[in-house]
C-alpha cells in the first residue's frame, strides 16, 4: 500500500516516455521521406506502413508497467529484510542504562508516529480513489457516468473514422484532423481515470491485465503516437465498445435498474453488443489491411465497411453463414472460425436467456390506472378460483344497485387458467396484478392510497387457522402502514385473533374497519338456530345476493323457499312521510303499502358521532327526519319506495310498483339534505372520534363500567333494540322532564329518536333481580368461576338426572386441535334478554382435554356441563338424553391437512348425524317429563344441526331426499330445512360489510345476542367475562328483542289465523299490534297435514312471505320477540312455547350454577 502513489506516478511517466520514444522514431522516419510524402496526400504513406509503431507503444507500456511493479516489489522485499535484520541485532544488545532506554523509546515513538502518519495518508488516498470509481458518492457517480459517456463518444469517433478513411492507415497532420483532436482529449480523460483506478487497485500487478486496463493500453498510447507520426491508424480502437459492459452498473448507480431481472437482461444485452462491436472492428481492420506482414491482399471482393462487418459477425456467430459476405484474408478466416466457436456459446446461452426474460415479462405487472369518477377496491389474501368466484358472484349481483366499482386483485401467484377465464368474463370490472401486499411498491401499483377499501380474504380450509389469521393480520399491518386512512375489511378464522387487530394503531372500527370472524359468525348462526330452528338458513339467505324466478316444474315447497331465499337485507333512509310514527306504525305502513319488511331503524345524534340500531323497538321510539331503516326485500330498487313515499302523491296508490320519485321536491330534498348534513358532521367529527377511541383504548376501565359516561357504547352498539328504555350506552330522555342525578338510564337525549313514555323500574323489582347476576355490560348472564371438574358429568350423575329441552353439542376435536371459540356459541344462548329459568342447559359431549382448554372462556356462564366421551358412542348419547333434547348440534375442530381428499374433513360429523338418526328410543317418556313437555313419538325426531366444511358433503346428510349432487348448497333440502350449515355461506359477508357496514352490524348483533365492540375491547384485555351489579342501567340493557320461534297454534297467535282463509298479513299485523311480535318468516312442513297425507316431518324456511300467503295451523313463525318483565315461563321463551313447555327446563330443581338436575321423587 505504501507504494501506490509512487508506482502510479512511475507508470504515468513510463507511459509518456514510451510515447515520446515512439514519436521520435516516427519523426525520424517522416523526415527521411521528406516533402514527397506530404505532397502526395493521405495515401502517399500506405506503401510504408507504421502500424507496428502504434502497436509497439501499447506493448511497451504494458511491459514497462509490469516490470516496474515487479522491480518495486523486489526492492520493497529486500528493504524489509534488511530492516528486520537490523531490528533483530538491536534487540540482542543489553539495556544497561535507563537514559538510553528512555531515549530509545522516544526514537521508536517518533518513528512509529511517522509511519502511522504515512500509512494513514496512503490509506486515505486509496479510499478516496475507491469511492470515486465505485460511485458511492455524488462525485464518484458523476465520474463513472462521465467516463461511460466519453467511452461511447470515443466509439462514435471511431465509427466516423472508419467511414471517412479509405484505408486503415492514412497520413494526415494531427492539427488538420478534428477527429484525432477529439479522440486525444477523450484519451487524456481516460488516462486520468486510469491513474485513479491504479491507486484504488488492491493488486497492482493484476491491474495491468484487467479488461478495462487492456482497453486503455490499446487505445491511449496510439493516440499520442499519431501526433508525432502525422498518421492516423484505425487500430484496435473498437475495443472501446467493451465499455458498454459497464452500462448495468451505471444504471444501478443512477437508481434506474432495481430488479434482478432487469439487471440480468441488461448484462446479457450489453455483453452481446460489446462482443459484436469489438469483433466487427477486428474484422474491419484485417479485411481492409490484408495479411501481415506485407498487408498487400486486402478484401477487394466486398466493401467491408464497419456496418457490413457487424452484419457479417452476427451472421457468423449464429452459424447461419449466408455466403453473401465472407473473409478473403487468411487472418480473417482464422478469426471467423474463432467467432463461430464463440458464437456457439453466445447463441446457446445468452440469446435464449435474453429471449426468456423478454418473453417472461410479467403481463400482470404495471400500474393501475384509475378512471375518473370511478371507485375501486383492492382484493387480496387467499386468491383462488373458488374464493374469487364466490366474492364476484355476490359483489356484482344484479340485485344490487348499479355497482360502478372496479375490483383490483393483488396476489403474488400467477393465476391459473381457470382463474384467468374468470377474469376474462369480468374484464370490464376486474383487473389482476401480480405482487405482494407486504411490498409497498406493489401497494402503490394498485393505487391503494386512492382505493375506497381493501378486502383481505382468508383460506377457510387452511390446516392451521391461527397461522392463516397471523398472515392476514400482517397484511393489514402492511396496508395500514402504507396508508392508514384506508378502510380495511378482513376475514379471520378465529375469534381470539381479533385482539391483535386492536393492537394496530390506525385500526379504527369507527372509520369503517371491520373484521368478519368466521368462527364467531358460524357459531352465532348455530346458536340462534338452537333458539329458532332454521334461523341460520333464513339469515344466511338475507345477506347473500340471489335472484328468484318462479318455476312451475319445481315442487311447491321449493318455490316457496326460493322466493324467500331471493330476499336480501337493505338499508334506506325513510321519507318525511314516516316522521312521528312509532316503529310498529312504520312497519305496518311498509308492509301494507310498500310490500317491504322493516325490522330495525338506525339513528345518529346531533353531532353524528354516536348511533344506535333499534331492532323491533317498542312504541316509545318515534321516527324523526333522517332515520335510516333496515329492510328485507327482493331487490334494492324496491327499497327505494321507502325513500320516495309521499303522503300527498302516493296516499291513494294501491299498487306499490307505481311508487316512484314524485315532483314534491321538498320531501326528497329534506331527506337528501339530512343525509348530506349527517355525512358532513361525520367528517367534521372524524378526528374527534379518533381521539376518543384512542383515549378509550388507553383507559379500558372506562369501558368496563357502563355507568361511567354517556359514550360508553357508541356507534351502533345498542344491542337488539331500545325496547322500553335505552340500549347499552344509549339513553333517551323523557319529554318535558329533567334527568335525575344518579339515574343514568335517563341522562341524555339523542336527536334522531324520541321517547313517548317509559316505565321506571321499581325498587322491588330490582330487589327481585339481585340474585340473577349479569356481566359488567349487562348483556349476558354471568356466574362465578366454575371449576372444570365441577362441570364434568359422570355416568352416575347422568343416571340420576333427567335432562329435557336441553342442547347437546357433539364436538369432534383432539387434545391438540385448534380452538374454535365455543364462547361465541354460548354467549347468544346466555343473553340477558332471557330470564334465567328460560336458559337452556348445554351439554358438550367430546374430548375432555380439548374442553379443558376451551373452559377458560366458558367458566362464567351458567348451566353448562361436559360429558367426556366420543359423540359416536350411542351409550354416551343416550346418557345425555339426546332424544329429549331441544336440538343436537354437531361441530368439528379437526382439519383435513393430512387427507388426500379434503371432503373427508366432514366424515365424523356426517357419521355422527347418521348415527343419531338411526337410533331408536322408547316411546314413553318419564311421567315427570310428560308434565313438562310433549314426548316425541315412536319415530326418531331428534333435531340435528350439522356444521360442514365442504358444501358437496351436504348430499350425505339426507338419504331420503332427491337433491341433485351438482346443485348449489342453498337449494339442497338439508340447507333449506336448516339441518346443515356450511361456512361457505359467510363469503358474502365481505360484500355486505363493504356496501353497508350497518347491515353487518345488525347481523352481528342478531346472532351474538348483543356483543359490542366495547365488549370485544374488554375481552381483548384477557380478563374474560366479568360480573357486575344489577344496576338500573345494566337491567335496562336487557330490554331488547331476541330471535324466537312460535307455533301458529300458540295462544298468542291462534286468534289471528282462525278460519280456513287465514293469510300471512293477518298474522303479521295482529302479532305486531297486540304483542309487538315482528314476524319475519314461516317454518313449514314439507308435506303439511292440511294439504294431504303427511309423509315427511321435515320443515323448511320461508323468508318474508307475501301478504296473501296462506298460513297453516301446523306452521311455526320465526319472529323478533320483545323482552318482557313478566315471569311467565310459557310466554317468556318462544321455542319453549312452540314445543309445549318452558324452554331449557329439566326435571327437578336445579342446584346452584345449574350444572345438573336431580330426578324428583
């Protein structure tokens, strides 16, 4: 390293000396020719060529540089040995004087300091040179780019010389040749760059043999020689084309090339171009000069210009050899043979690789170009043909309003042919891009910052649900990190993984972010079906877009079912004609005049920061301007009638199809104005809501106690309804009365709904409720922790107990199976709008180790028991009295990861269902049971609800149906009867969540029994369901509607369907006026006894029948039933009434906790 500067200076001097020596010799030769050469013109010197002088200058420089480095290394080695010998001799002398030692130390210190200074300076110079040639600094990048551009310019000068010179060597003064002057200026810069590269070189000897060093040696010295010889020789200047190889590096320095594919493509292309240009220059030199040493036989058969030589080299390298141009010199032919051998390697490797890169250009790359006036959403996650087809089928359904939304799909895998065909069928609205959600560049390509929303799909059949959720949550983190204001809707497999979404700082459900949890919704659907059999089918059809067309060839029951299956849930603002009406009056108006079913209303306060969904509220709720309604109808166009309805214009219109937009601008303008004002207020309060949400997240205790503030449960979290008081966090003030201190249930008034009257809860009634404990939100029944061992039922306990009207859950799971979150199944069954004695006892039959893991989230719910054992064992099923159960639910947590056929994932559930159906029971029930409920007949009438993973497996549940295996799931008899449920029906919730987030909130509220985002925040803390005192506020939270199923011959409904001509409108209006019961569907026998001989006892669901639809006494009604404070068991629970007795009762008096019921004497 110490020799870097000295060697560089010596090499420069050597290069100049060699050029001067060759120039002197050339000058002498020129003087000998005298004036004759100068007078004869440029070609006068061709008889005596001096090419060897030009070539010798390059050889002398190369040899001199190598010799100089070797000599310097030898001298340095000898000097090092001499210095080491002297140091060894000095070390052997004794140190006899302290003064001498001190002076010696000072001398050594001085020498060491000088050496360190010298080494540091050389190292700094080398680092400086290295930074310049590597492009690490701005100056270095400029230098690298400048050298490349000058190299290309020098190559252009060479090409111009080949075109202007008649021979390869001409006599011309340097002062008269502009090309030589320009080339000399370029070579001076190359010489300086050569010197910098030499300083930065690690090995000075190998530096002289590097490719770029050889290019400089072959081109720089001849340019100086031409000045003294007054000659211009084409020479080997074509080697400057090898500088093209540095183009990929230059483009990387400029941050133009970023991907490995583009870098490799440029490397191959520059290699091929530099090889062709250099070889063409050599052919041009040989063929126009002739064979050495005489150079008397140039190629006169062809005009070998430089472009012609390029063509010849390419044809020769490709081994085609047309024969139109060929070399005539021996040297040219030899070089042609070498070109052919090299061309075999180039065309066999480089050209095919270039072709592959160009042909494999990602056709799914590029950028999304957003059209003006059009919104787009980004769809990512689990992208397959099945998932995308299900999503598009619902998102682009014809029943929706004009969907002018582009769907941009982003996935890292190339779509298969089936998926490509799907994209082609929807090419006007769907666009696919290949990329990763975790890459911000790919998110920018799809225009995420301008997208209306981003939807993340999950793999419902994944072997590891937690891993799938973790991957999707990471996608959400990447999306929110790229643009935090984007609305994200994600599918999750497991409910407990919702906690991790709350850890994302920019995640805010108030701004539209939402999580569609498959396990939560699936178990909620199954739980509500335990209360109203067939409700899972009814609700699943409501949020799935389907069209209905009457088909006379289909059975009557199937036509009735499909007409209801074509119903969907929509939201629309109510016209001013509804102002001042109570909910029953508004529901009657919609049903009788508009042929619409109104099931709930939504309203916001004056600030637009808090909302409440009231499902079938009582008469104390009145509709005001700007109220939004939730409807069940066939198409979105029908719901518009509620928005256009005008008393003045449509008061006497009998046909609802004639209700269109009228000329009364005031009615429409007022409602539209209220909508725009509400939206404007929401935008103004957006930042304020975000701050409030952050404060609530920072202080979770304020959410755990509902009585601490007015905004304890904001934004559409009010449970199932505002039945007679306030839903959680929403309180309505009596008109004309001031709020009393401490009476939180009457603390504030919300601007959209007004209260006509309310009945305060008496102190005596509060005292009666003190022994019935609820959770801290008042939404669910609660009990102290129950040990897992206390919840276990052994055979002795089961023998001494007679269970009836209970719920049996057959659970297939191993000890290590993924948790499915049974709390989501139990919570709707333990909603506080049930009286305690109406709660149905739930018995889980399955693996004890698995249930021990689930029990941590179930220990605070009453009336739960566990019977360890296999659900396939008939003795276990008889032990839990499955024949007397209200319903049997078959669940599975096993995965199909190790199975060759994924459909085998449902084998346990199907075998269990068939096993139960094949069981035979005694025809007589115990005497005590006969008092409580009507016993089943001799046939097996156990109602079974089976959860399936694969839709195709539904054909194996019913052996006596005539379903075609190829028909869709919703058209099969088991699904229409409500005896099967598949998770695929939940795919449509992603579209529902995007188009109407309030509809998803309503669905979630219906099936969870009142779970709110605030409750999810509490559960996210990890403490689980916590008990609370029975305060007036918590008791008011019980006052909300619930899903129920009543028999038509029930004492409350029998009076409305008397006679043979009873129709559905009589039942609907009578139940609504008299008892506040909102009917939403019928549950009818496939072969009713009123229509002939009864052959099947199966029932099917009919959603929102027409007003003139006949009602039979054997029908059952699916309805929304209000909470009542009366303690009458026969009226407090619909299912119990339908079956003839109180729901959820067992023989005998239950002990504390309701774990088991002893047989009475």
